[in-house]
C-alpha cells in the first residue's frame, strides 16, 4: 500500500462533481440492496408520461434508463451537480431545475405522474404529494438509520440521537400524513469496506453531511490512526442502511 501522505493528497485533489463513485473502484466496496433500484426505476420511467426526479445529483441514475417519459424533469440543489446533470441529461431533452434545499418545488399542483429520488437529502412529503397527480406514484430509495455510522462515529464520537434519524416507519407515517398511501417498504443493512485511507478521505469529501466539519488538517491524527487500522486489518468495515419506498396519491 502507498504511503499515507500520497493517498491523502490524491483524494484531496480528486474532482467532486456529479454523483459517480467510480473513483472508489478497487479501493472501497458497498453491498448493493437486493431489489435493484436502477432497474426498477427504469421500468417505471418507461411507463410514465411525466416524471420528476428529486435530488438527482449528476443525473447518473436517470441517465441509465433506456426510455424516459415525454416530460422528464430533475431537480438538484448543488450547482456543480446541476451542471453535470445538464451535460448528461440535456441531450435527451430532460429539464434540469436548480432548487435550493428546503425550498418548495417550483411546479404546479398535480404536475407529474411519477416522482422519484435516489437518496433524497430530506423528503418533503407535502410537496411530493402536491406535485403528484391523483393516482400518481412516489418511488424512491432512501438512506436508512445509522448508515455508515461506524465511520462517522470514528471521527465524531457517539451520536445516539442521530442514530434514530431516517427511520423508515417514521418516514412512512409522515408520507401517509401528507396524503400518500405507502404500498411497499423493504429495508436492507449492507456491508461497506474501505481498503485505503484515500478512499475514506474521498468519501468524506463527497458525503459532506457525514462529518460536516471534515478536513484533512482538522482530522489528520484520526486519519493516521484509521490508516493504521486499515493496514493492520486489511479494511475498515462499516454498514449502510437503505429502504425502498413506494407510495400512491
């Protein structure tokens, strides 16, 4: 394995645009949920006349669908990701709308047959219900509770209150309260492995909400300690959690 400083410098210099995790190839792994979200999404997009994808990142998941609705719109709050989404999806006629996080969706009531999202930052159930047509569907894969917390708590210490967030049953109750009927809610707990410290640095730069004050200089001592653990054990193991949620209005 290469030296600590070389691995860290490489990860610090890497491009963060878009939502592609290809940089981690061979350096980290994450078990996939059993349901195959991208395939299921493509099936639903092919049958819809209009669809909205929220928090689309660089548009990578939508771009993987062979057939898109005649009206396909995506939203994204981070300008570099929105730019990447325009480059990826614009040639296919997809409208990319920059929407600040937490702001109302800039669409009329009942605008879409289908609303989707892969790992939304925070689902706004009243807004999702509002922009869905009567009989329309919400289909998404959400991050579940205590996802990657072995890694997060390595840097931040115990976070008992935060571990209770993103509970799928609570999210389903909030969706129902907004006027949706939840029809499916499978969950999965999935193994993650980081094989070098550069993979950890890159991931914490990409997933900025995991350790919000992260910088290499601020956490250099903890990074060196983690680097030693990885060299000793061969990998640092954490676990992500995911749930699929489908609902109708």
